[in-house]
C-alpha cells in the first residue's frame, strides 16, 4: 500500500461521497498523463494487514471505500481479502482499475463490489493498454461496473463514442471526464469542465467532473 486518506470521491458515479481512499502500489501501464506516478513502482508501497486498513476505515466512518492505485488488481488476492472484510462489515466498496486484467468472477468477494474502469487504449492510446473483454460483459450483467474516459476535445469524445460502439459497452454506463494538465489555473480547469460537459451531453454520455481538482482536495 502507498497511502490511505480520507477525502471526497471526485469522479464517477459516486462523486461527492465521503470516502476513504486506499492506494496500492504497482501498475502495468505507464500513462504519460498519470497523476499518481509515485504509486507505479511496486516498491513504492509497504506491506499492510487488511485488519489495520479496516481499523483506519472504521475511524473515518466513510460512506464509500475506494481501492485504487496504481492498478489494484495486480494484488488480486489481497484486494479480494480486503473486499470480503469491508463488505462483510457493511461498507460500500468501489475499485478503480485500468481494465487490462480480467473482471472478478462470481464467487470472488470482489464480484460484489462496485467497479469503475478507466480504459487507457482510447482516446490517447497508451502502450500495452487493452481493455479485457470480461469488463464489457460484467457491465451488462452485474449492474456494478461503469467506465470513465478522459477527454479534452471533440476528437477525443468522438473516439470514445466509436470505441463504446465497437466494444458494445452500454452507453448509460459511460462517463466522460476532463483530461487535465498539470499546473492548470482554476479558470482553465473550470473552462475545460464546461467544454467537456457540453461535449458529453452532445454525444449522449454521462459527464463526470474532477471535483477534487476543482476544490483543491486530494
Ligand atoms: S493506469 Fe492509472 S495509475 Fe497506471 S499509469 Fe495509467 S493513469 Fe497511472
């Protein structure tokens, strides 16, 4: 684990939820726009006991626990253990993944939690990024899987639309959200949010803000 902290969920279907974020180390991709570079090396983390994490969560009493990275599914066994423990104690759990590894199967504790998949093969294709097809199936069958795509232009949103069509992803399960740059001023951030929200609306997608960036939160 790299870090655990409390904040608001800034993105996706649970935006605004008071959350505890558990960030795990290691990722199978190297996206040029990654904003958590410090989590990519597996050696960036420390071993942690799931009971210790559950205690931190209990202290914060959040409405959502977000397991993120890096790519958390690289530590599937541990994440399954954590999901079993937290879901068993009544917490709503959401996992964030880049979608390159297979979706959880029935019988895995992870199958019961919410998933937000951020494919990295569109609109900016990252080397090695390929959405595992099981996520599309899961988005149709479980009702607990959503997709979010980063975009900053009409070309980006059109590329997302073609991708969603080709893969057969249910459109109502898709969020488009602003692809930000480091060092953007509050005005630039807001302007980008307005543009991407308009594009999402025009193309029939949900829009997700990046609320934590707008509010200056983690
Ligand atoms: S998949 Fe996510 S964590 Fe991994 S490099 Fe890309 S943006 Fe960073």
